[in-house]
C-alpha cells in the first residue's frame, strides 16, 4: 500500500472530509487531494501532524510499517528488582558513610582528650 493509499484510508477511517483534514493541518483541500492521488507528498511537518491526528507512527505513514520494537515495560518485575537493588545499594552506601564519619569523630575526640587533658 502506498503512502497516498494509507493517507486516504486513515482519513476515511476517521471520517474526515478532505476539507476538514485540510483545515486541521492548515493546508488546502487540493493539497490533501494531491497527497491522496499520489501527485505529491506532505512535508515532514505535515507527516508529524498526520501521525498525531491518526494516532499512528510516522514510520507507518511513510513506509507502512507498524511498530516492531518491543515497548518498554516500565513496571516489569526485572525493573522493580533493579530499582530495589539500587535502593539497597544506596542504603548501604549511606550506612558506610555515617560509619566512617562516626569513626573519624571518635578518633578525633580521643586525640583531643589525650592532647588537652594529658591522657596517655
């Protein structure tokens, strides 16, 4: 199926007249007619607008290809485990940092006591 056939099929499926679609895009009805009769093609800006109007990808409009890549599953089990392990790592890093500060404080305090109070 050619781009002109896809454009006409999508317009009719959405029940737009050429005039209505032209108005939405800010072009003439004749431009729509030329696109659908394979006498011209929409520019990239109109391809993007058409993909938004018809809720299809620009690849589908241009090449007739549906989305073939697997959509990202945001709430997948693997992602949740990765997030959980990241939080665990951050907690361990925080505890290690606090522990280091506490040890440095104790050594400093011990040094000050020995220095100023004459402890051995």
